[in-house]
């Protein structure tokens, strides 16, 4: 049985948030190794989950889940999320009869706030949750994680349009890796490609590298987040 010095002590996101920031790159490496070992035995979506490891670690480290809500747009990218939310042992039965689902499932965990397969529903779902929290006076955060392929759907644009005037406490994270089931097309894809290759974005990235340069472990973690978000 493989030993994972940090991951073996993470049973929920509260345990994760006890770690020091400089330990997060090691945790991400252990989590990635575990996913490779696990999925090689059960089958499932491997590459898409390897690409969201750092992002998942960062989200659960920053936000107070499950009080704060994470809404994943593409459900088959949530294996790391499942491992960090108390279902590591269940990964041995991933997508098997009586085992855990390959997608977020509300009846499976309180950390799965929205049952989703694929795709383009996260922003509208997150907006509904954020507005509900606002009406009820609950100070929780709501985060939608969506990819550039899913962003091209009309439902995503409609949700963004409504969110822009709703005054709701929500965050939309765009996982723009220029990849989807088929080659991404359309004006939005071309705009995002220009944005990430433009001088303003690169200047901001260099400024961030300069700030994080005083803490090499954080800079390394940020660079790995960027690399794997683009490659998932």
C-alpha cells in the first residue's frame, strides 16, 4: 500500500486547511499520484482530473466548504474533489455498482452541491444558490467552475447576463485550457486565445510572479496551477 505523508491525514477540507501553504505543492503531487494509481485500477476520466488537482486543492483551501458552495460544470473533473471530501476509500469502487459516482451527486456527499454531468449549467445553478443565500441572509460564498468549451453554450451566456445585474455574491472561475471533446470554435474561443497571448495578460502574470517570487513554494504552486488548468 502506497504511503502518502500528507494525503493520508486529509479526511475532509477542514484537515486540508490546517496545512501550511508551503505544504500544498506536496499535497497536490501526492493527490495526483493517488489518482493515477486509483484510476489505473478502476478506469474513468484520468487526464481531465489530473488537470484540476491544484485548482481543487486551492478552492478547498481558500473557501469554507461545505458552507461555501462549489459548483462544478463538468462533473467528470471532480475526482480530486471527491478524494479531499472524505471519499478516498470509495474511489476503489468508482463508477461500479454500489460504488461512488463518477460525477458530483448530492445524495453522496454534502460537498456535492449540484448534481451535474456535462455541461454549461454551473453558472445558472450557482446564481440560484447565491441569490437564495442573499434572500436568506446567509453569508456564504458561491463558486462556479466552468471550462471554455462549456462557456460557449447559450445557457452560460444567459446566466452571466443575469448574474451581472443580480448583485449576488458569486465567483465564476473560467478554466480556459483551449480544449474540449472536439476542437473549440467560435468568437469567444478566439477572444480568449488573444487575451491569454496579449501584452496585458502577460504583464499581469509577470507582476504576479514578481510578488510571489519572495515565496518560492507559492510561485511554484501558482505556476503548476496555470500549467495544469490549461492542460486538463
